[in-house]
């Protein structure tokens, strides 16, 4: 029994001395419960909307006040023309637009019926349905309130219009997200594991003493995965068009160019992981846990980023999949050109350059 207790004490000492083990045991559960607790919610909050108030009367102002007081919406701006609404949707700045027609209050008071228009970005059908439901409830609550005070059955009828995805299909939301997830996992994990495998088997030393420079050695390992990933992109797009009936509304060449950039970004991340790790198991663990979860949580295709606390929103900005997801939706679903997502493209280029520079500086010519 005494020897058994000594062995237990020894194992405790091993665990407590190993900081990596302690981080996995205690740090990971804390981080996961915080991230999942704040990020995993289907409730939509702080959705940015624009309002075009052509009536500018007491009824429209009271409804706008109720919307402003709601935690579900954030009024980005008040606009004055339909062209401004279209521009705001194309830029991706808003999720919903509310339009009050002229004589709104007059129609409500005298005819006991008034209409207004609600336009939602249905490229994410779940969010569009939820937001139109929220705003319809606010409008109905206002109509019910004034009906109670006057005993007259006032009715406000919202005319709801869904942009980009009138049928509210799920494919326009999930295809771009799946593309980002598949490319991220394949490129990062396979590149990291293939390079680390050379370290473990000892062949990396042979490659480093060959006439090729270290840069060429690394690039030669990444190019096959670039080509295979482009094949993956092609297969996903073919399935989307011919099986899921999801047309590509924008430029196919531009979509492939942006996909190539994202693949290169993922490859540089895989190279960075391979430089920092020495075993395939560790490289695979970091690739899966470090890339898959952030892509699912912070890219925006499963959970709205604006719902999350500000620190998590800031973290989402360093996730390449977030920017690629926006780009693919703009090209495939909205049919927009490069001018709509040049900022996202520059961010991907910046991440690629930074990761490549760090990887090359950290790469050891001599392996210990």
C-alpha cells in the first residue's frame, strides 16, 4: 500500500511539474466554457439596421423609439433614399432596413390600417427570419398598445422582403462556411503534419543539406496541397450549383482568385505550426483544436459575431476564415465585385505575409 501511494505521489509530481499538462487540464475547460457560453447562441442581438422615415410623424417616431430601446437592434443610421439602402446592404453594414411610407400616422388613425416595409438580408436565412420576427413583434406590440387605449382595432401590416435569398434556403449560408472550414482544416493540418513528419523521420536534415534553400523546401511541401485544395474548391462549387441549386452570381475567376489567396493564407499558418512543433501528434492537435473551433465559432457562418462580447469580436478579426466567408458570400450570393471586399482581401494578404515572415525567421536550419 505504501508503494502504491508513493507511485500516486510520483504521478502527481509529474503532472504538477508539466505546465502544458496543467494548461490542458485546467486552462482549456475554463476557456471553452467561457467561449461556448458567450458564442453559442441562436439569439440575435445588436443587429445593425437602417430606417427610412418618409412619414416623420408621431407614430413612426414612437416605433423607432421602441426599436432603439430594444436590445435586438442597433440603428446604424437614418437614410433618405432607396439607393442608400441598396448601398448599405452591398457593403454588408446592415442586416435589415425599415421603411415608413408617407402619411403613416394619418393612415393608421383614419383607416385603422397602416403599412410599412421591412427588407432583410437573407444571405443568412436564420438571422433574417429571426430579425423579421423580432421587428414584427415590436410593431405589433405598438399597435396593440394604442388599440387598448382607444378601443379601436388598429393594425400595422409589415410587408417583408428578403434580399439575395427570397426562398430562405440554407445553402447560401452554409456553402461559404463549409468552404472556409474545409480549406482551413485541409491546408493547415496537412501542411503542418507533412513538414513535421520530415522532422520525426530525420529526412528534414537531408533536405536541408541539399542544394535547395530552406524556403524552396517549405514551398515544395505546400504546393501539392494548394493544387489539391483548388480541386476541393471546384468540387464544392460544382455540388453547390448542380446539386444544391445555388448559382454563382458573381465572377467565378474572382472567386477562384480569392480562394487561392485564402488557401495560401492557410498554408502559411500550417507552415508556422510545423516550425513551432516537433511531433505530428502535437501539430495535428494544434491544427484541429486551434483552427477548427475558431473557424466554427468566429467565422460568422454558424453564430452571429455581433452577439458576442466585444473581446470575442476583437478576437474574431484575426481568424482568416471570417474574412474569406464574407468574400465568398459577397461573390456567390450577392454578386458583388472586388470593390465590395477589397478590405477583407488586404487583411488576408497581411495575415499571409506576417505568418510567412515569422515562419521563415523561426525556421531552424539545423535541427537539434
